[in-house]
C-alpha cells in the first residue's frame, strides 16, 4: 500500500494532539471540528477546514455569516 489510501466508512483516524501545526510539505492537513454553536474555537493552521455540524445555535443568516468567517483567515 502506498502513502495514501482511500478512507471508507468506519475508518478510525488518530487525531493530532492540540494545539498542533501542520507543517508538512507532503501531506494535506485537514482540520475537522463540529458542534461549535456560534463559538469561535482556536484552530491550528491547515489547508482544509471541515465543519461536521451544529455550526450555529438557531440557523439564522447572521449566525451563519459570522461563523463562516472562521475560514477567512
């Protein structure tokens, strides 16, 4: 098997200790968060930010707009 492989449902990925940095030239760093409910957690640097749900408290447009600014840094 090569360095990369396809992930399938049920695969387990060991998270990096937090805080961490993704300073590798040969890998893509994916930051995965969920259940932020309008909070702004500290995020390590990475190439892809994946938010897995419960981004806002009530789903209001202004809440969503404020939260999407997390990725604008």
